[in-house]
């Protein structure tokens, strides 16, 4: 007797496809936010002895935190992690 998971394979395929689109969207959002990380990192790399490294590193830290945790809008890599967990759960079901 087939179980509930195999009762409607089309619905399973649609759910997996939807989860994959969500995963791709969240990944793209995090990738975009990494642009700020790269800019801040490059400022640290290009710093000279007379530059305020403390403040440059603080800007870098803020950019990394926003990429990881999100800012005012969005949840950064946290949303990607949740989307990945959902996708893998459906894929491995």
C-alpha cells in the first residue's frame, strides 16, 4: 500500500521545484549582499599606516553581519539556511 508521500508525486515535484526557486532566490540575495563585504574588505586591504583600521574593520564587521543576519529588510544568510533545510528535507524525503 503506497504511503502518503507517493500518493501525489506531481505535488511533491511542485513542492520541490518551489523550494528550489526559494533557495535560488535566497542565495542570489546573499550573493548581492556580499558586494558590500567585498568593498569593505578591500578598504581594509588597501589601508595604510595613517588610516583608521579600527573603523575600517568595524565597517567590514557590519557588512558581514548584515550579509549573515540581514538588515532592516530580509534575513540574509539565515533565510538561505532555512530555504536550504526545507529544500533538502523535500529532496531527501
